[in-house]
C-alpha cells in the first residue's frame, strides 16, 4: 500500500505555472516532435525528473518518432522519484482561429497500475487552475482513441481532482506492486477539445504522480504532439427503395458523427418528414421530386450537410385511343408518373415490348408499364386498351351485383360506349326519386345513393345518346340490383 507524503499538498507546481500566457502560438497545425530541441516545453513540480532526449530504458527504449522525446524518470534510469508530483508544461497557444481544437500525441507508460500514472490538463488563467482534458469513460471513436485507461489513478491526487489518466505496466504483479495494463509500446492518443475553440491564452501540461514504493518502472513518455482543427464531418448516405414510395436510408458519414438530423423534404407527411436516428426509413406522401438532407454532427468537430434528390412516382395509365372494332388493333395508352422535369425509362409488356410513355397499336386487353430512372424508385402501373364496340351497338344489362368481386359490379351502358355523343343516364327508385345521374358513359352506378349502400331492389333507368351517323336515341328500362 502506498503512502502520500504531506509535502505533496503544498502544491509547489503552481508557482511556475503562474507565468504570464499572452499571445502565443497561433499557426496551426502545430507539430512538435522534440527532435531539434525541447520544443519550449518546461518541467517542474515535486520530485521532477522529466528528461528530454533519447530514452534508453528497459521497456521505453525508443522515442515515439525519430530519436528524442520527453520522459519521466530520466533517460536511462530504472525508477522514477518517490512521492513525485511533476508536470511538463507547454508554451502558450492562441486558439482564436480554431473552432474545434484537436490534439494528438504519442504516449508510452510503464508505472505501477492504479497508484502511479500520468494525465493531461489545460489552463485558461495563466496556470492558476487546471482542468483535465476528457475522462477515462469518454466514448472511443475515430477522434478519441487511447485516451486514459484508468480512473482513479491514486497519486495524481495532488495535481488532479479527477485522477483520470494512464496507468499500468507490462510486468506481472510482484508482492505489493501491481502489474498489468501497460501501453506495451507507443500509442497514438487523440481527443477533441471544442470547449477551447476561440480561446486565447491556452496552456497544456502533462502531469505525473507517484507514491513512495513500487517505483522501479520506466515511467511516462510523450512525443510527436499535433494540435489542429478537428477533421470536419463528411456527411453522406445511401438509400434503396423498399417499394415505389418507401425508402430506407443508411448513414455513410465519415469522421464518426454521433448525432443526425434528417429532413426528407416531405412536409405533407407532417412530423414524419424529419428523423434523428442514423438509419431511418420514410414513406413519401405522393409523387414528386424530394430533396433529402442529412446533417451529421459531433463528436467535437464541425457538422456537415449533404442533400440528394429522390424521385417518387405514382404511375397512372389512361386510354388515348380505343382498339378498332373490326381490326382489334390501333389502341394506345398513356403512362404518367406524376413527376415533371426529369426523364424516365418506360417498358410496356406489349408484344413486342415498347418504350416511351405512350404505347400504340394495341389490341384489346390489359397492359402493364414499368418505369425506372436515375435517383428514382421503380414503379409500375396497369391500364386497359378498350375496344370500340360501335359495330355491335349499345345495350344495357337488366341486373347487376355490386359486391366488388370484379364481375358485373356496376350498371351502365355496354358495347359502343366510346362512340356515344350527347349522352346522359338517369336512374330512379320506385318513388320516382333520381338516385344516379351521369353524362359520362364510362361512369357507371355502383348501387349507392349519396354514398350509402342500398338494399336489393328494382330501379328504372332513362338513357339519351347519339351514335355516329344516327339520330338521337332515348331508351328506358328496368334493372334489378341483386345483393
């Protein structure tokens, strides 16, 4: 068990750290590999044994890069100072030109696990007070790696209230000296510092604390420091169509964002036009061009926004020309997507297949068109090429069954209905009340009156129309509604 000497609480390190921090380094990225000199970093504190140069110890026997670094316990010693509470302090920095400051450096530690170790702090008041950068529990991501592996490191107490830091060694536990959890070489530590963005008079320091026994380890070493603007997020996403209106989105953003703001450009869907999860799904409210945006933010770097256009189609097929009565050919259908301003690819299942929005030369029957396009969800629609029945005249059935089974569900004229002119149809109930009226021969009665389903009964109808080359015709009759 280690003992904390009373003298540690005198905090002599605060005397040196009160030096004025004005102006400072303002050109970034700042890089320091300590190859030419000590980089303007200075050491101090209780039991200070920081050394700059080429390490030649048992475990820490190389620099992180090049040949030189800073290290606790001397360059070739076999132990660090008993009751050490030392620091290695940076020059002044001016971050007024940085919005999201970011630091990386190489670190190597070999100290008694739990009791001895190092940490990293900043000051904004000329060293009057210091705060720890990050915590051992911080999430690990592409901008925060190898940051603190232990908390609390007991003998960081004189220098840090949080006592988050790097602690451990590659030796086995021996007696009361705890082994394990060492770095086993140089590691690249990374951390964002958005709370320092725009600040001037910023100072940093590495601190090291130790007890009075079990100090026969190589210590704590630092090399290759870089300070710069954190790499911004690079928002990106992919998507695929589940069906003609529903799209699944997959976040592909770089630099590990931790929050997402989606806007699907679909205000008609209400609150559903936005989402905050990484990989959402959205069903669009109707056909059209939608501009989808994703803003990727965090963790401690600049946000990024990307937009992509998605086209949603609703295929409607309408009859342009009827099929010839005698030839059974010549029909044409038109496919409309509900979207304007962009080309699409059309494929009709006619024989032979046709492309383009209009299919021509069709015989009587149903036809399906499949539509695709760049940045569009594939869609399809079906229409019927109706036959001109002028050669067989016009007739009315005497009964119908509005049960929606697809057969004889509605009442109206049959035969040469596409040749009719000046057409009207009136239907009356047994009290003489008109329950249906239309001037469109394609519109038929579904058996409802003012939207309400009627019971089985008999109705009277009166039709007026004219066929080409014939005089106007008035016809009437009875029809039975069967339930």
